[in-house]
C-alpha cells in the first residue's frame, strides 16, 4: 500500500480511482465495511482504491481544544487500512485554510484534479467542506457534473447500537473495553514508551512497566484490566495485568498506565510497547494495609490468567 502525505504526492500519470473519505479514527467495523466496499468496487472497475483521512482531527482545527481522544494514531490507522486491501492511504493535512474550502472546491481540487475519481464511497452521514456544508446529496450532484458516481453506505449497527468512533470512545472512557472491542472488531490498543516509575511494584513483588502515552490517546477508565503487551520488533505477545489510575495506596497524583507482565523478568525500559485491553477486572481502590493490596494483586493475577485462558502458573 502506498502512503501519501497530501494529494500532491499522487504520481505523474495517475489514473482513475475509487475513493473513500473520512477521519476513520479507530477503523472500526463500520469503517471496515466502507473501506472493504471501496476496495471491492475498485477491483471490479480495474482501478486503484484510495482511502483519504485527515491529520490532525478536523475538530482540533475548527474548534481548538476540542480534540477527541485518539483511538488510532496515523501509523496504526495506516496499518489497519492496509490490512483491508487499500492501494493508497492518503493523509491530508487539515489546516485552517483547508477547512475553509467550499464543498465544490474540495471535490474539484482533491477528487477530480488529483485523484481522478471514478467513484466515491462515503458513509450516509458524511459531511464535507467549509462548515460541513457538503452532504452526500451534494456530493452526488457534483459527481454527475464531474463524471464520478457516489455511494452513501449505510451505517453499521448491532442490537440498535450504531458503531461510531464517538460510541467507542464513550465505552473506553467508561472502562467497558469489551463493548469497545465488539465495535472495533478487535481489542482497543494503547501504545507508549516504557519509562521509570517509583519502583513500588518491584518492592511489592510485582514489577510494572510504566507507559508514557501520547497526550490525546484514548486511555480507559481507572481500573485493573487483563490484556496483552506487545513489544516493537517482537512477534510474541505477553500476558499482562494492567493498572490505570493515580495509585491511591501511596497518595499518588499523576494518572499512570502500568502493566505487570506475567512470568517475565526481562527489561522493558526505553522500549515502545502496545497494550491490548481484553477485560476490566475491578475498579481502583485504596486498602487499609499494604498486605491487603498485595493479596488483591495476587487475586488480580489469577483472574487475569483465567480471562486470558492461561494456566495458573508456568
């Protein structure tokens, strides 16, 4: 899959294409259906499939300070889209100037002049152009003018719940990583670099990897979770009991993401790792005695093994 930064990256002699457009944060099941349909249509027509997304999130430019929690950074988003078979992932820099483009100018400059769109596939609630003035109906009118077809794909829902990035963020914010995974089609993933912490976990017999996560990343609600840890460059995944919170046992103030990797005695400091959240085990709480905290952690580890389908000990 080719990765472009802006439509000016389109090579000379670029032919026709089928294009889909959206923020696609999370690349959830609804996004997947749209992208897969785009790829299938492009294959049928014998042209390239192009997925357009934006960086940063448009809301950060249109309403500064309102940037929603990020489910997938551009690199992760590109990886997931590549798995769906797209030929091109085009990340458009979303600037103040770009946000002021009229729907007609956006279509002419991006879809027609650069991408030579033969067909465009979008969600039925798609809006575009300055102040979101463009609708699917207007896109269809412009398509007839410029010679491309338009398909407004229905939203994907299950049990009356429409899958959307907003819904998934609300699930993660509530700690319901199971519901988030159902909508994503995979566990929610959070990446970061392992940094040195207070080393209290090591003193308690449960050394943890402390993650420095991106400022706008979607971090689940405070609690203890069962999950998997993946290291950059490694093919295996490691079982982990993950704690998120301010460490009230020791009057902590900073919110932290810490992972105790089961049956592992290696060094992760400085490594970039990713966590897949499988289930929330319990909320964070303070115990009257450190011994009671240790007993609870031992119970958490046993429950983590059960949830992840692991034997009690190795």
